[in-house]
C-alpha cells in the first residue's frame, strides 16, 4: 500500500507548525491535520502574550541584568524538583532546553524576523532560597506582535511548503485512531467534520460528514493538552494541590480536550506525569468572551494586597507574581476556590497587565505610538474595560462600600470591614516607614531597583487608603485552567516511548502533548515564558528527527 505522505502531523498549533516547517526545509511531504477550521491555525499560541524565556539576551544585558547558563539551570532544576523515575527524559530535555535558551534560540527566531519588546519582565519570582523555585533574574521577553507575531514566521514557512506542493493542509479532520503495519505506526484514521466559518476560538460544530484513512512513514502528535476539558483536569488533579476547584474558568477553548493523548496511549504510547499541571490563580471572567467560560489571567505587579475568601492575607511568599502553584495549593486548602486582590487605581494603572494577544492591542499591532499612549494612561484601556464591565471587579471610593460590593459577589458575606481595615491600615503603616518587617513591602521596594519594573510594572510605594491614590478596587480571582505539564514520554529525538522505554516505532510528539518535551520538561512548576519556547524547541526537534528517519 502506498504512502499518502512522508509524515503526518496531527495538530496545527505552534509545535505542529514548527515541525512541519522543518520537514519542508528537508524536502519531505507532509499532511497537516487539525480538527478545527483553518482560521484557527496557530492554536493557543495565537492567543498568547508571546512571552519567551531567554538567558543572557541582549535585552537583559541592556537592562543590566546579569544572567548565565549556570544560574538559569539552577533556577530550572530548583523549580522543576524532578523526583520520579520517569523524570529521566524530562530532566534531559530540561538540560537541553536551557542550552537552547542560552544559545541559539534567540538568534534562530531573530533570523526569521521575530523581534522583542525591550523591557524584560520578571515572572515567577519564587521567594524561597537560591536552590528553590523561581527566576533569580528577569527573563520574560515579550514578542513584538505577541502570539500572532510568533506564529507568523512558522505559518509562512508552512504555507510556502503548500505552494511548493510539499504540504497538504487538512482542517476539520479529527483523528480517532492510530494503527500499525508491520510493527510501525503508520496509519491515521478519523472523521471529517462539517465546514465551519466560526471565528477563531469559538466552538465549531461536530457534525461528521465523512471518514478518512491516511498512511505515512512517520506520525508527529502535536495536539495540545487538556485545559479545555474540566472533567479531565479534575480527574488528574493531584492530592498535593488539595481538592479540585468546584468552579474553574477556561484559559483555552473547549477543543483543547486531551482526547488525542488517550488515542496515542491506546496505540502503545507511555503517558507520564499526568498529575502535573499549570493553572493560574489570578483568573478573571472575560467581559467580552470569545469561547465559553472564557477567562483572562492578570499579570500582576507586586503591590496588590492578596486575601483569601475570608479576608486573610496569603502567607509569605505568596505575593502577586511569585509562586503560581504554591499559591494554588494554599488556596485549595482554604476550602474556597477564589481569592481577592485589594488595591487602588494608582496600583492597577501601573501593575495590571492582561495576558493574551487580544488584551494587548498595542503590542500585538506592533504600534510604538500605542505603547506610549498606554504608558501615559492613568489606566490602560483594556484594564479600564474590565473595571467598567468585568463581573469580578468592585470599584468604590471608600472601604465600607468596597466590602459591601465584595460580599455581593459571593455566596456568603465573608469579608468583615473592620478586619479588612486593620489589615490594610497595618500594611499602610509599613509603607510610609523606610524600615519594614513586611516582606511584601520589601519585595516591592526590591522590584523597583530593577529599571524595567520601576518604569512600567511597579507603582511607587504608597498607602492604599490614601484618597489621592483612589478609588479603591477589589478583584475576585478565579482558578483559570491552562497547561498540561505531563504528556507523552519522548527521548531527545522526540520519539514517543512505550511503557517499557522502547520507541513506539513511527511516532513522535511535541509541544504540550509531550509535556513540552520528554513528557514533562517543567517538572512540577514552570519558570514562565517556557511554554511557547517548549513548543518551538520540541516541534523543531520532532520535525528534524522525523525528516532524518523517513526516506
């Protein structure tokens, strides 16, 4: 039986595009499948902020950030905390990825026309010891053009392959099975779905209009994770993070359902670390949603007062932007699945960024003028829209009214005005003194020693109850589903492995489906800016390895 292509790639997200682009460069014939319509090409990367993790980059050096391969590896390993026998390949991938981030990653992207915002961000600051979780220095580089700007060169390379007759794009093709011939997985079967003209990210129909069977010498699985499938998220929820949330909002569309992972597992692939996941604690409901239950993550600066559902401050070092999963673990052990930021307009205007390409039109549109307009605004327009329309926002002139508004948003009126006033007043006393025992106040003063934070991300220390800084703002924060950190186990050539450790002949995996490399390159936690880069690195590796393997 003849082959339909040299390689079949399942999933047209960033990892799939990167793999296909490498196959095109090698002159291989590729069929690229995706269950969604063509307008969703690029997958979740399109919606992203475009953050990338670089080590000792020109942007860092210009901002006097001293970084090194050794420091980055120390941070990665302290964050990942690999401790399982199945972490053998994830650890190897982690070492290789830090090499990539400190080496050719930036120049490789720059050569394809990708550019970066000059101010480097400082995500996941940790707050523990030197060998613990977190970035010791700022490493979060924002792509000029955000997610669409990062997708563009890879989509361009793939479409050039279409023009050369090397690539067939087959959208609305939903894979339901992988099977073998002579011991090699070489057959992909599935259903053809009805055409759809929905906008990117919206739910597409699932009416089946036909079936397909395709054969190739190799198959690359780049189908993404499970973040849109809340039932599967809850089924995989680890005990160490407490009970799964009763309510979650979605950082990804519903079609990110993890079904392809089960199909690959059924064909003999080893799926590991499925209990490792990355969900955000600063989620807000999108006032103008694109998909069902659409949530947006706040990228906060360090000044907001973070309170649990009963109004207690979260413990050290669970400050905004310091330890995502440490905060999630604490929240889920409180018995409630939401928390609060309490702040003022001066803080929200300087410190609130919103994740996602659509929430950052200045950066996405590559408009220098709009970036300056945003910097000069009291409150950036996308944030102001949430203040005006977001169901999780309470904006009031005095604390009493703020508390009444907070309690109106919850099932039980758990916030007591007197207790909250004591908490805020105590914090304000620390801010006006050059000395402090409040570690959050120390952290925000330390943040302002970094020029990038001082310019665009951290408000000058001030009293929250100062009328000049008002109005007062409370934001109800929800658990926001996002990334799968586990996945299909792969070796350093992206070959999918069986439970016995042997290659599943003919099958490769990349991106979130492979835990961004190896079945879990991040271990238990991420340093941020590493998801898109993990898609690119593992997709490139899979494409190159498959190209070498096929004749």
